[in-house]
C-alpha cells in the first residue's frame, strides 16, 4: 500500500519516496513519540513541503539530512508541521459535567491543581478553567497548567483570541462572564478576559521526554486524543509518568477512542473515558 501512495504523488513539486517517508517516521517517533502509519503519506508530503520551501531545500532527502545534523529551531518547526490540532470549546461535553461534579464533591485544601496536557489553540484549557471557576466558586481555588508540544498553537492559546463563530458552543452567560467582544476593527473576534487567562500557565511539554517541569501533584489531568498517536510501549511509558504526577484518587480524562484497560495497575475506569488514579 505504501508504494502506491508514493506512485500517486509523482509529478509533484518534490520527489517523494518510501525511503523519505520512513525517514520521517523514524525522526518524528524519536522526537515526539508519534507513530505515523503508512496511510499518512499525502499528509506528510503536504505539510513538510512547506518546510522545504521555507528552508530552501530541493529534496526531502537533503532536508532530512540537514535536520539530523542540527539541534536548531527547525526541529520545532518539523514537530509543529506533523502534529494535528483539532479542538473546540467544551468538546466531549460529558467530561466537563464529570469534572464539575468532581470539583464540587471534593475538598481541595490548598486549591485544586489541574493539567491540560494537549492545550492546542486553547479551547480545551479555557473550557476547563471556566468549569473550575463555576464549580469552585471563584478564581482563587485552582491552578491550571496547559501544555503542548507545538509552539505555534501554544502561542495562539496564550493570546486567547477567537473568532466569535468559534464560540457557538458557549452559552450567553459564559460569554458575558469570560469573554470580551471585539469592536470596530476587531469586530467578529472575542478575547478571553484577563482574569481567566491569568489563571493558566502555558508551557511547552514533550510527553515522551523525561523532563516534565512539575513539582506538585495534580488532582485532574486531561490527556485527550494524544495517546492515539503513540504505540503501545510509548502509551504505557506516558501513562506511568502521568501516574507519577497525580494524586491518588485524581481523575484522568482521555479521548473517546482511547482505552487503557491494560493499565489497571495505574488507572481504574471511572466513567466513559474517565479514569481514577490508583
């Protein structure tokens, strides 16, 4: 199947071979733990072609050789190009009801500590923060770390600026409480209010690297639709590390296509795609 994918793509701007694709597979696995299956030929070609143009390389072979010879900023661009960021406010709505019930039912002495490990462009961490404010009765009772491996989406998240039509899933009460609508030249846009934005610490974290910056344990971790990009061994490794930075009884929220029943020694299924740290 892989060879037919490359055959279909001949005649494009750059030569693209199975060997090039396998080289990309190896490098993104080493850097980010992402396992690219053979059906991703077209996606990889399209996204990395932009990097060849930007860096002035005439072939994937030359670009990848150059990339391996450096530890410069292009590695971040390479990872950014190959990560997928699909998100929206209050996506998987049942998770936020479960989170709200949990925050209301527990006594968090010293405040509730939450980590959103795939912040993307910010919709998920802001949804978490809104839920926490409503459930805990104010801004003071929680802290939220929001991380991603993609520097560009993380920068967008920290800005907290969205098109108004991207906020359709948010009710009017929340819009008034948590957002400022743009006027004049900013019409059609909205910005997260500073007091909510300031509750979130945006930071770069590579889940497969053993250099996570956290000192305190978390009560809640969102790691949704990330593990689907990892093979079984990498999934287990990341789950063990998440387990190590969580408090016993804390909740782990995962994506709808993710199942960790093989790691019952770490997490017990608590609800639909929600696990409890054992």
